[in-house]
C-alpha cells in the first residue's frame, strides 16, 4: 500500500478502515470542518517545505499553507490515501481556504524544477488578475 498511512504504526485493519471512511467521505462530500494546525517554520522539512508554518486538515485532506514574499499563497494538498484530488475537490479546497472569488493555478514546471518527493498537489493563489480567462483575454467577457 503506497499512501500516507502505509508508514504509520496503525495495523493493516485500522488502515483499511480509515481509507474506507475516506472513500465514503469523498464520495458524499462529507469532509468535516477544517482544523488549523500551526507549527514552527523549518519543523516539517528542508528546502521549500521549511517555509510552511501552518496546515489545515479535515477527515479527507491535509493542506500545507504558506504565503510567499510576493503575496502568492501556496497550498500543498494531500489525502490519507494519496489519491489525487479531483477538479471539483481542488475547487472546493480553494473556495474553502482562500475564498470563492480567489484565483488559483496549478503549475507544471520545467523538468529541471520538478520536485516530486511526496504525493502532493499544489495550488497557487494569485493576487493579481491573470492575463487570460476561460472566456478569452478580456475578463469582462461572459
């Protein structure tokens, strides 16, 4: 089993039970309330991960949360099972943690900048309007 639970001290039966609850909660959209967890910067990793000082978690997802000096907010998202959040789940996470009017992007970096040491998915909440939308170049076009 390759997921966030596989390295834990839980029994296989307990891991199976927890993952079953995650599947059910994801299917019906019952995630529970977000809990804010604050910790000391540098306590969860090195490199870029050392910049995180808070996280949010519920029954399904854990989200590391940091704001860069540029004002861009970075959400690093994972689930217990390691299963990638769907588009509607990513939209809901963005809405619930950054607000429904916030704009977020996923970035697919150049090969030399790829960091893939964990089963995490990233949203970047941008403060400036993007120079494009799904409706073309003009933001006011319906």
